[in-house]
């Protein structure tokens, strides 16, 4: 249902990210025959949280990413040397601007956002491959369940990547260890906090890629009903390199190609709907 995307309920809460994600989802789903087919005769009262609360979760992630970006922009233009030469006063002053606590906090915030985006995406993958939740989609999105395992192991892969990101999302700034004869007795661990973001972003990209593969397969099982034009454009772009999964095959290459499709921004360009900026 698109009822949870109604603009007024998001305006009543007031969070910018939530409002923007709901608007984006309304635009992306506009014109979908699949969505329209559920208006009458659908026994479901409400969708699971992973669908219904997407604006609240991803919107919150966008908001803290914006806050982190604001901190990092200030830091990129800051004087963080020690000592600092104060030209107007003609003095050299030792201080603590080298302490990277703001950067450490920003890295931890980014880690939380990456983890939560992947967590809710993984739940949608689990929903799509489970016939008790997917409403008439075949088990594991394969035309021949039992004979083929379809996206079973791909879903397990998303669970593993999600779990790793949850572990990596533990805060780093709280892990200070004194060094240098206790002169450097409190540090930010910002470098460590920032370094793990590379692995987390790669993990998240694969989770989103697998979700896209499953979603494309699911949409095709709904034929002759059609999805929206923006989503169909995205699926068509994906299918140029990755055919539908009719029989089991080695999926690692498909996942890598889909990850590149997601990471390169090709998917967003094909959708042709403005994406909110993290300004």
C-alpha cells in the first residue's frame, strides 16, 4: 500500500529526511499497475515495517548523514595543527585542535546509517523469498522451487553482510586507550572509525544489489501487470547485463554486476527522478 506514504503523516512528524524519502517513493511508484492491483480484495491490513516504515528509517539515516557531512565540511576547513601560530597576536600557542573527536563522532554516525539502511533492506529480501510473506511469489523467486534454490543463498549472503555491518557499527570513539606515558590519555579513534566505513559501504552495496535482483525477479513474476515507468527503466537497465534467474547458476558474478550497477549510479540515472541531496 502507498497509504503510509501520504504526505500529511510525514509533515506531521516534521523530519526532513522522512518527508523527502516518502515523496521520492510516491514518485517512483506512481503509475504502477502492481500497486493498483492491491487496492481491492487484498487481505492484508498493513505492510510489514520494512516496507511501511521505509521513509522513517531511511529518512532518519539521511538526516544523520547530513549532520555528519556538516561536521566534516567544518573539519576540512579547520586549523588542526599543534601548536598554532596566531599571526595577529604574534604568538605560538599549544592547544588541542588536533583531537579528532568531531570526526570520530561523524564516522560513528555514518556507520549507524549504513548499518540501518542495510538492515531494513535485508528484511525486504527475506520477505520476497519467503512464500508465506511474498503473496503468490514462488519460494526463493525461482520458477521451479524444489528443483532450484533460486535466491536462497543470495538471501543468506545479505544476512551475513548485514550482521557484519552491525558488528562494525559499534562506536569507535568510546574505545580510547591511553598512550605516550599517559600524556595522550584520551584519543578519538577517528581513523579507525573512518577506515571501517569502506568495508561497510561495500557490504551495503552488495545488500542493495541483491535486493534489486530479487525485486526485479519479483516484478517479472507479476506479469502481465506492469510496474511504474521509473522502476521498469531501472529493471531494463539491469537486464542488459543480468538475465532473469530461470535455473540455478553461480550468482557471484550477477551480484558483482548488480553492485556495480548500484554503485556507479546507473540505477539512479535510469529512474530519472531527482534524489534528495545530502547538503
